[in-house]
C-alpha cells in the first residue's frame, strides 16, 4: 500500500541508514571518549628521562588528534566532498582539542596550556594539507561513499 494514500508517514529511519551512521560516526565518538578518559587521569606513566617523557607525550598528543581528524574526515567524506570534509574535520578537531585542555584544567594534577592545543593541531594541519592537495588521496576513497547509498 502506498504510504501517502493511507495518510501515514514513511519511516524516516532506515536500517541501512543507522548502520551507515554507526559505521562512520562510532569510531570518532569512541576515540573522543578515549581522549576524554586519558585526560581525566590525574597522572599518566612517565618515561625514565624528563626530556623523553615530554617528547613522547607531546608526540602522542599530536598523533591522537591526527587520528581523530582522520576519523572525522572519513565520517564527513561519506556526505560531503574532500574539501568540505577536511574543513569540517579541522574545525571539529580544534574545538575538541580546546575542550580537552579546558577539561584538564579541572582535573587535579593536570594543567591546561594553550600551546598544547597548537601541538595537538600540528599533525592535523599537516594531514589536512596532504588530503587537500591530493598527496594522500588514497585515504578518502570514492568506494567509501557507496556504503551510504
């Protein structure tokens, strides 16, 4: 029976739509949860030497936000083109990096520094440049869009 003829609304939520949404958006949401969890820890393990400790932690920050950026890019690429997905992902990652520093300001034993956001975004900006210039075009593939159709 035609849904319009019996005056009922068609169900706007399709099972494949929910599965596609979970496929693309669950990874960045879980990754954000992991970042939040680590930021809530009052103390993290330390490397034996203070210089190594600092380098490893700052490199870890840059990498964890680079991964978040890639997960956002993958999710938005399913709806938008590469350029718009990359722009949206840079902004979303920057906002999350800022909120993470704000969160750390309220965790005993942790401190918030503005330059940590710059470090977090360093890998993001490099990856966004690689994606936008096509130097790493294999990451966002057209066949990924097929899942949403």
